[in-house]
């Protein structure tokens, strides 16, 4: 068995644990008018509260789509999308940093050389994994942390996060602004959008550019050990 899969399993347990304890309470707090009231209480700092709540989703089961919809109500679809995207990217970077700084040493003690298997997976498929995970429950937090453990190049990680998070943020900010009922076809379309976006980015050479920026030796074909 590939022992690297113990790493996402451990992170998943850390994410699921708080959900089992506080999930119902936080869902009740932020659904309906709850998210709007929390943001409205911040006055001119509503955007900062929204970003903070989206980042807190790394540690707590915050209903992020309710926060994004409330930002759409509060700021309109354009600014609401941008604020939500900033919060989503900040959350992803937080998870990535936790994985890289804290998770990697622990993973090395847990699985030893098997950590190289994860590095190979994220080197080859990391962009697809990160982009596709944004719409799934639990997976965004777990994948961000595992990407950090696997030392996925940061520019590549950020590009994939944006491709995955932008359709989500735009959809729910518009839904919140229009007071829509989350029509199924709209959600399905925007849930599928991250993969075509990442495909386009990949075909345009964005992934290769990101890897080259993080490792100049690869872009020139030289070996740092020469």
C-alpha cells in the first residue's frame, strides 16, 4: 500500500473532527440571514470579516457558500466575487503553509521516504487536483495542506486555486445578490468550470511557467548539481 495516503487521511480527520462537534451550530448561525447580520455588524469592515470567516474554514466548519452569498448581497456580485476570491485564496495559502511548515516534518516521521510518492503525484496532477477540489466538502482544506506537504510549486498552486475558486465565488455572489434559489443547472455548470479553466491555463503553458518560476534550473534544462 502507498503509505503517502496516510497524510490526507490524517488531515481529513482534523477537518472532520470540528465538523462533528460544531457543524450544526455554525451552519445554523450563518445560514439564512445569519451571515448577512454578521457581516452587517462589521460596518465598513464587512469585507475583512468575510475574508476572516473564509480563512477560518480551514479550522472550523464555516458554511463558506453562505458567507460568499452574503458578500454578494452586501457588496454586489463584482466586489463580492473579488472579496470572496481573496478569502478563498487566503484560506488555501493558510492550508498550504500549514502543510509545508508543520505537516511536512510530521509526514516525514510518519511515512519516511514514501513522501516522495506524493511529490510525484502533485508534480504531475497537482493542478487538476487542486482546481477540482474547490467545490467538494472537506477536500479544499485537505488538498491545500497536502499540496504544502508535497512541496507543490507555490505559483502553480495559486493558479490552480484561482481556477477552482473563481467559478464558485462568482456563482454564489451572484446568487446572493439576486436572491436566487441556487438553480441546479447554474451550480452544475459552475462546479464543472474549474477543470476547463485549468485545462486552458495548462494549454497556455501557465503550469510550465509556474514550475519554471519556482525552479529556474528546470526552465533552462540545467542541473543544480553540475
